[in-house]
């Protein structure tokens, strides 16, 4: 079975997902693997729980299908879609390939079921040990992944969202460590292979738009922050007082996204009408066409990083 790259998304991040899918094809000349988008809107089990309280880091929060990151449980769907056979690489819609992914898809996993990056510092405290936003999966070893049933468990209290996304329900002996360059958090350098614009507040295509995601409401390093966020939501609404997305601090990462988007538009993966629709819905910043018109090529952006290292 051919390996497959899965980009999971919802309607709010669909443009990013399409650009992400293009980046994998263009960086690898994808003739030995497939690329598939998993769309939250095509999975009806999410709608059953709209507005219900689910368990997240020990707290109960309302499930919002309209939230920016309502797609995250889909990280665990690829083994089912692959019939529990073969290799899959699953990535968030804000992950962009800048190197050939084929060496990763074909690497020796050492008997592990999952390879992923390990969190450190504050991220480990807030999100858990493992970064499931990019995972290389041996699908045959993950037959216990049943997304719909396990998503339902969030609402009975049998499963905690933070623990699930942090791979807290997996045997650590089945998880291997992936080099940070394969999930490079908001860093673009000569060694980067997969760039992850993981800081939601500074995603390049969102700058200036109203924030549309629920922030963390449990923060062990400073508990009063979580209390304040809970009170804000309950008194004023889900996204009240959260402000607007800010500009990404690295202009090269911003330029790379727009260069990739222009290529995606040029190759017909979406149309100008689609982009205008996404702008009207508040999913893309209003100056999208100005950015696309003025950006250099992908090669020029990456060439400015210095000597690119082999994958």
C-alpha cells in the first residue's frame, strides 16, 4: 500500500489545508505517496455534540464545531482510513513542507507505532509530552484508534481532550521521537523540513482578523489566568475580548505562505472566487490578493535562508 499524507482541517482552515497539501506535492514531486485532506465537515459525528460539555485538562468546556481547531480529533482517523495498513503521516493544516518528505515516510520506525516530536519547557506543561500535530504512523499497530467512539468519550468524562491529543492514552513504549525539524514550531531555517505555524495568534493568513478560537482555561504555571479566561467566556461569550490576530514576527514565514498560496492558485487547486469567499467569511485576511501579487517565488524565499540541508 502506498503511504499517504493526511492534512486534517475544518472550514476555517481549509485554505491553509489546501496550501499545505500543495506544499507536500511540490516539495516531493509526490509520485510515491498520496495526499488526502480530512475535512471536519464531512464527519457527521461532530454535529451530535454541538454545545455539549467535554472534558479538557480536567475542566468542562462547550464543544464548538465552529471553533478554529474543531478538527483536532481527526488526527487519529488515518489508521481507520488506511484500513489499518501501511504508513501515514498526519499533519495540521498549518504545517507546510519545505523539504522532500519521502525519506520520512520510508524510514525505519524501529518497531514503534508512532513517531512524533517531544514537547519541552512550557509547552510540555500546557500541552503534554508529545506533539501530535505531526505524526508518522504505522497503521497496523494502531487498530485501537476508533475516532468516533473515542470522541464520544470526551462527553462522558471517560476521556480527556488534553490527554488524548498529548498521546496520554498510548503506551510510551510504542512512541518514538521525531526530530524537531520535522515539526519546526514557527522556525524557518536551512534545516527546517516541515514548518509549523503553530502559534495561532500569528498565523500569516489571519493577521488582523477577529480571534476565533477558545484559549486555554487551565494554566498550571499561573492558575489565575485560567480562572480569568473561564469568567470571560461565561460572562461575555466564547470569543469576547480576545482581540485580533497579530502579524507573524518572521517575514520569511509570511512570505513563504503567500508564495505557496500563489502556486496553489496557479495550479488550480482553488480559484480566485474561492479565495474571495474565504475572505468574506473571515477565514483569510482582506489583503490576500495584494500579498499574493507582491510575494517572491517559493524558491526565492527558501534561497534566502542559506544552504538548504538534505532531508
